[in-house]
C-alpha cells in the first residue's frame, strides 16, 4: 500500500472517530468499519467482493450465507475500474456505494449503477479555468496529452473553448488504453520533443497508459510547463530531485474547505494506538528503527513515542488532506447523516436494534442518500445529487521543488466561474516558480508578433497562430 492510499484509510478512521465523539450526530450509536485493499487485478478484487458479500468464495448472485448484515454501505476508489467493478456487484444487492475518485460520467448511469454515489463533482468549469490561464499568460501554442479512455468529452470542450479564445492546439496526443508501449512511447515522445510548444495540458486517468508515459516524460522532457487536474498530484509527489521536470507544474484542484483537525489527528496515529495496523508498524520499522516481530508484524518494543507521521518528508507521507481523502471524509459523513435521519424518523426505534446492533435494511438508505444535504465540519455544503452540483471553483497550485528535495505545492491563484468575465481568474504571479528556471513568464507561441513595417502572412496548412512576417508594400502600413 502506498502512503497516498494510506492517507485514505486514515481519513476514514478520522471521520468515524470524530462522528462517534459527536453527541449530536447518531447519539448512542457507534459506527464501525472494515478496510480492504482492492487487488492489482480485477479477479483479485472480485474474489474479495464475493467473500465480503456472501461469506463464500464462490459467488451466488442475490444470496448470502451470512446470518446478519455486516455493513450498511461501502466506499470505494480511487479509479473508475475499481468503482465500476464494485458497483456492478453491489448493485445486485442494492448496497449503497460511495466513490471517492475523480468524477466519472459513466457511473451516473442509473440503469447500470442504481446505488452508486460520486463524492467528486464534475469538472464543469475546468476547461474555462485552463483556457483563462492560457489567455492570461498569452500562451497561444499549447500541446495536449489526453487519455483516449476518459478524455474525449474533455478534448471536445477544450478545443472549442481554445478556438473561441484564439488559442491554437500545437499537437494532440491521444494515448490509447492498451498501447504497444515501446513503439507508442517513442512516437508520442518524438511529437512532444520536436514541437515548439512549452505548455502541455495533461488529462485522463492516472492508472492509464498516459500515467505510465507521464512518469517517463518527467525524466526526459525538461523545461515544459505541465497543466493538470488534481488527480495528477501523485506524480509530483513521487519525485524529489533538484532538476525535477515536474517543478513548475500548475495544478487545478477543486476548492474545498479545510478540515483543520485532520493534521492534529495524524500526529496521534502510532502503532501503539492502532496495534492491528501492519502498514503503520512497517513505517515505524523503516523510519524510526522499531524492530518488528516476525510472527505478528508488531513492534517488539514500545517505540511509538520515537516518531510521528508528521516528521516524515512530504513525499513519504503528506499530512495535508488530499482531494481523495476529503471525499472519503465526506462519504462517511453522508452515511452518518443518512442513518441519523432514519433514527429520527417516527418509527419504533427499539425494533431497529437487535442485540445492541442497528437492524435496518441497507437498501433503504438509497432513498435518503439520493437527496441528502449537510454542512460538513469544514463549512462546505455537501450533496450527493449530481443535478445540484453545478459549477466548481478551483485553487491553482504550483509545484515547487527548489531547493533539492523540499518540494511542495503552493497556492498561487483561484478560478471562480461565479464571478463576472475578466474577474474569474486571480493569480499571484510573483509566487509562481517556472520549470525553465527563469523568473520571467515562459513564452509559448507558434510565431512571434510582427514588428512595425511588417504584416502577418498565414502559413498554408498551419494553425492561425502560425504566420510569417513580410514587409509591408511601399506606401502602405499595417493597422494591426
């Protein structure tokens, strides 16, 4: 398990413990949890779903050997593959499934996924934000690297908005789902290396072939400015070299309120507090010299006081709550508020509890989950109804990695589609670090503007941003 995935587990535990301490939410009821890792292959994940649902290794649809329900809802992610696989199986049982990965339009199909709820909001204003950035810096020559699997709709919207603002597409690299890696890699690399565009927009699933290529491009394509969405932050966190090519990356991250108590909670996470956590024990063994027992994978001696997750370098564990962790946090609260509403309804509450456990059909949660609304502890309004999630505001982050190994993300601006045109983009340009190493804003144009006494002459077969400069005829001037 990676440290970025482990933060998702910590966010789940943090939310559950916070709710259990809250006397106003689910009074006299304690939430519990199971945490499972999805396998590297679909068959691994399928086996875990089968066993979790039925108690048997062999899957029998709509049948369970369990005497009682174990869970009221499930939370999955971060990729589309995992969520769609779980959604298909859990849909047979009408299990509520909340996903914490990037928004995926296909999961909104009520016919295929009747009980799937996406915590992320559609990137409805991402195109507007990215093109506004291009216009602001006068970049009219921009390359695109798009995942074929998820980027078709995004590409269509982006190309239209770029054309409307006279920003030209320098190249479009559509990365197939299953490319012939060696052949395809060199073809895509050649296009990017030889093109004069210094700005490249990356969009798609991080687990796709685009993710594989992007890892390598970071080594061999210096002095490019990458513009990405927040799910690609994981790649900047994997590198910490002084000439890191991801230095200067601009990241559009959906704005959300800060859960201020999360970092305080992370400080308290130690092997002694969670003795069953094998991953945590392993972290203490590697970084804090704790010796583990071979049999139980637990520290032989009590050395929890020697270390803290907050002491680790950010690229080993980031204490700032990621977008995925924020969605996990909200998913737990969505389930809690749904259960709370059920408890508060005028029903025989005693009949809902048997042996101290809540006895309520999990499928009845769906009716309430579809329309649930609440304010989370960070002050954000949360709803699971996709029709009510209209526009998204973005924080614009800049990845710094100078001096060596001290990389971190710095907020350098915002984009709000709710403001009037011309005021939607706000930037602190003096805080932006560019990958070129210069203080001046990089230039990415196909052709430099013509000087006095010259006129533009379009290049045949080229984009309108590409032109030659010819002297004006005698006794004539150019008025543009």
